[in-house]
C-alpha cells in the first residue's frame, strides 16, 4: 500500500518536474529579434521609417506568421508595423540626436491591426482621379475620364490639410453629395492649388531644348501598399513623344506616415543614353520667393484669398544641376515654372510636398526650410539599424 502511494507521489512529482522543464525550455527557446536604432545626426528625427529585409526577419524568427508578429519598444509598448509589397518589415519611431532605441520583434498570438496613417486610392466616382495622403499632407493626379472634360493634365495637385485625420474619402463624398466643396475650408483644409496644363506641385517632364514636354493623364494604375505606415502605387502613362521619339512613362509614388513629402520615382523606358529632365512648381504672379541649394528647392506660394504661407518643396537625394524658370502658352493660358533641372538616370527618385502655416507646424519659410534641410540630411545619413 505504502509502496504504491510512494510510486504515485513520485510519478506526480516527475510529471510536474517534466512540465516545468518543458515550460522553461519553451520560454528559453522563444525566438525573438532585438532591434537597435541609433540616430547619428545632430538633430532629433521624428516619424522616421525603419526598413528591415523580410528575409532577415524570417531567418531570425523561423518563417513566422507575419500577420501575428508583435513589435514592442523598451517600455513594452506595442509599435505599429507593416509588411510591404517589396518584402520589407517597416515601422516608425521618434529618436533624439545621438540616441539609441531598442525594440523586440517576436511571434505573437493574434492578428495585429493598426490605425492607418496613410491612404491611396483610385477615385472612379470623380472622373478617375488618383488621390493619396498621410496624416500631414494630401495629393491627387488626374485620370483618363477627366481629359475630355478639362483637357490633358499630368501635373500633381496638392490638397492643403490642417488635420491629422485621413480626409480623402470624406472630402470626395461630401463634395459629390453637395454637402461641402473641398475647394472651401470646413475646418480640415481645402484644395486651393491650381494645376491646369502644368507640372503642378512637383511633377517631372523631359526638358529638351529648354522646353518642357508634358505628357497627358495617366492611363492605368496599381496600388501596391496601403498603410498603416506606408502607401505605394504606380501610374502608367501612354508613351510621351520627345523630338519624334516615344518613351513609355511610369511614375511610382509612396508616402510614409508623418512626412510632409511624397516619394516619386520616374521611369522613361526605351531611352538609350541620357536625357535632360526637370521637376518643378507652377510659378504664380505675385509676391512669391524661391530657396535653392542644389539638394532641395523651396517655393513659397503667394497669398491667395483662401490660404497663406504655403511652402512647396522638392528634395533630390543625388542633387540637381541647376534651376530655371520656364514660361509657355497652353491653349489660351500662360504658365510659368520654377524648375530643378537634372540628367535622367534610370530610375530617378526625388521627393515633393509642402508645408502650410495653418497646420500649426511651419510658421515661416525659415522654419520649413529647417525641416527640409534636415529631411535632406536624413536621406544622406540614414539611421544606423542593427539586429541580433
């Protein structure tokens, strides 16, 4: 009797011990990836996007369920992330000058959903517009259905925002329903930017023989990413004729949360050798101003009856050769541009966007230029990212 009781007790203890060992083994064997991000700059960097190749994540975590990953910071707070179409794991952080921050990535137990801070879509209900935004800025480009109505235009339109909410869908819905025009400010911003037959807010075109060769409205589109951290899409155009030669054109766009600028990558296919191109802003009549330094170009819009202190900007990671002012007549209207001129290098990537004083951040062109100068420097000197 006592022998059987002893054996029973021992058996339970052994089972308990085995369970403890298994639990410890499982805990110790949990796969995780520790990330460190260091800011080498002499200024604070906000809403910075970190990119990790997905193959490195797979190697560290053993081909995890990417929808259930869990990313936490040093205070164990959850951090939003995204898996991009081009196989990158991305997330954002704020990091002070010289600071190093740490994060842990591991397999979670449930699907992670985060509030989107970027958005891009084809707007079929408004003459085939394509519109995109983040929590700071918004843009659109005109589609094929608008061409018979307003004529050709492949310039970029800027929608001035003064809210951190995503507003594209709301503005279109209210405008089409007659509840409120997006050309009027109802507390969130408005569209007061005039494009017409121009490059608009930072479009690019061949600049051959000191003339701009403008394409027409985009012919097709493809959305590749859509938040929460980044939205990416591409627009396909019919071939553009330059001096009797045709070049198929593609523009790829992406926008990250927290940025004043959208990334643009320009493709001209079938080109042998180099071609001079230019990106720029419509130059208005009135009290405007330009700041140029070879890496970025800032254009301060004149005041209108609806907005004031709007500062447009383009940033070129590889710089540009010169600036130019170009004027031409299209139809019955004259257009003028301030241009950044460079040689097309397949593909050519640059950034374009704006700041608006009523959004509460950029109270002067000097404040905005500081942001643009630091943005440009951040591209030149990226964050130092390591993982183990």
